C-alpha cells in the first residue's frame, strides 16, 4: 500500500482527533523523510511497524526537536 500523499501537521492532527488516522498513518503521511527514517528506526530497534512503534518514533522526533531548539539549531 504505497501512499505518497503528505499533509501539513494541522491536517494530520485533525485526522487523528477524528479517529480517521492512528500514529502509523500520521508518520506515513507526515513526509517522505519521516517515512524512511521510521522504517530505519524500527529496523534498528527490532520493532514491528504499527501504531505503538509509530507513537514511540513521534516521541523520539519530539525529543530531537526539543534538543535542537535548546541548542539553537532549530
């Protein structure tokens, strides 16, 4: 199932709030970069692609952004 549609974050949040999307959909529709990075993340950690690992990946990305902001890199 190859989806190449990506949405702005506000649209993704709306889709999640309405129950249309779960975390896996969120990651897969955020950007091509996230989609690829998530696949590598799962492989490196021995995780199965799904809502739980996708939620973990989003937390990981949030932490990366926070750290970058604290350093003044974002």
